């Protein structure tokens, strides 16, 4: 039984809506805490994995391949996970298993003495994230329907990225004290265990997140709408042109753009901009719709020349733009999927979306890793061109959805 809401001027139905909205917000915040602690764990590690692989003797091609293949596994497995979550309806079980694998692989990096072992653990961490993401996002989509999907996913992403700032800062402090990579990875066991504990609390308090959906279920027997596939093509272009941070960190170390201790600080800058962009562009998305994605693509396309050609300050500006793009990708790209797909198919839709996105990310990362050893200017041209090509597609999606709404 829901508690009484003392809200003068509201009838019983309106008071119930206020209660439901607060209940939904509580769920988003609680999962946001889980993501905060999780990102402190694996983003803390990922802020130095490129440098760690380089220290273990890996080449630029290896770094690019490992980063890209990790994302391929991390996104490709989401297709299986998404379909499985919709068919079994075991969203919580799949989410909790994925978080355990995702988080516990990180402190095990402290035991890696060869780049092959470190690479295997990095890929395992991505696999765990793949397992839990579609089910978690499907649960989040129910709650965010009550507060604006852009804002709801943006709030979750902002909390997520707060952890992504804290984790690299922890690692930077450890490296500044000359304790080494292994000590930094071992310390990350603490937020990993806290995240798993918080997730268990969320499972206890919200056993049926689907009940948070603002609108009644709209069941569909047909496949996804055509506009979804057009949207998917635009997102794939963004993914293929986005350089993964391990390759950027490798560049910073190889060319001494910044010292090793500064590399995680640059990542902190990016994650801070990520969190801010998620909130700002999430709010804008609820008002302008898919045009917002085109605006973000124009802005983030500038990161590559600044990051790979600039000195200290230009590279920092490039990382800020890189973070803005990531913030949009991790918030409004997810919110847009929920806006197009009925709730009974969202786990599958998130799986399809993420698998396609990850395949594009893998191919782009592998190509940019190879281009890095051959022609840095060609790498930059590819990155900028791929992102700019997404702009007309996002505008076309926005137009088609407006037409559909008017009919």
C-alpha cells in the first residue's frame, strides 16, 4: 500500500501520479548509485589500460585490436542477452550476474604479468557488461517514462559518470605515489563490492520495475519500425568513427603528450564533461527530439584533430569534446530506443542496437589502430568523416518521426 501524499489541490489520481513518479525516480537514483560505484571500478581501470598494455610490451595494433574486440564482445553479446531477457523476463537475474562478472574482472588485473592475460581480463570485463546492460536498460526505460526519457537516462548517465571521474582520480593518486598499476587495480575491489551490495538492495526494494511504466503495455507482434533501422545506421557511423580511449592513452604515452600520471586526469576531464553533457542534452532531447543527436555529432567530430595533433591544452580540449560525445551516446542514444520501441520488445531492441553499435565500434577501432601505425592524418580524417555522415541520417529520423506523430 502506497503512503499518503499531502499535496493540496490534487485529486486522488494526480496524487497517485506524483507518488509513482517519486517511486520511479527512486529506482533511477538507486541504479545510478550502482552505476556510480561500477564506473569507479572499471573506468578507473580503463583510464590506464592502454598505458598498462604498452608497459607490458603491446604494440599499437594490439592496443587498437584489444580495445575494439573488447567492445565487439561487450556489445555483440548484448544481442543474446537482450533476447534472453525478453524471453525469460528474468531481468534482475541477468543484470546481477552481468555486474558480478563485469566488476570482479577488474581487480584481477593486479595479477596480470603479461599483456595477453591483461587483454583476456579486459575482454571478460566487457563481456560482463554486455550481459547486464540490455536487461538493466529495459528496467530503466520503465521508470524514465514518468520523468522524460532524455532526462531520466541523462540523470542515470550523470551519476554513472560521477563514478567514472572518481575511479580515474583514485588511479591517478596511486600512480602519483608510484605504487604501480597492480596496486591501483587491487584497490578497485572496494567499489566493486559496494556496487554489488547496492544492486542487491535495489533488487529487494524494486522486484518488478515493469510496474513503473507510465503507460499501459503496447504489445506488438510485428518487428521493429523502419525508422529504427535508419536510426541504427546513424548510430553505427558514430561508433565507427569514435576512437577508444586506450588508443588515445597509447598515443599520449608514445608521443609524451602528457606524463603517465596525467593520463587518468585527462580521462577525468572527459568523464566530467560526459556527466554534464548527459544532463544537458538529455533535457534538450526531451524538447527537441532527434535533432539533438545531429547537434552533438557536429560538436564531437572535432575531438580527433585536437586529441591526436595537439599539445597538452589542445589534447585536453579534444578530450572534453570526446566526453561530450560519449555523454550523448550513453544517455540520449539509449533514451531514443525506448521512445521508438514498445516495452515488451525493449530488451531485444537494446540488444540489437548495442550489437550493431559494438560491431561498428570494433571495425572502426581496429581500423584506427592500424591507421595509427601508418598515417595519423588518415585516422583523423576517417574519424571526422564517419561522425559527420551521421548528421543527415539523424535529421531524416527526426523528420520521419514528426510525420508519423502528425498522422
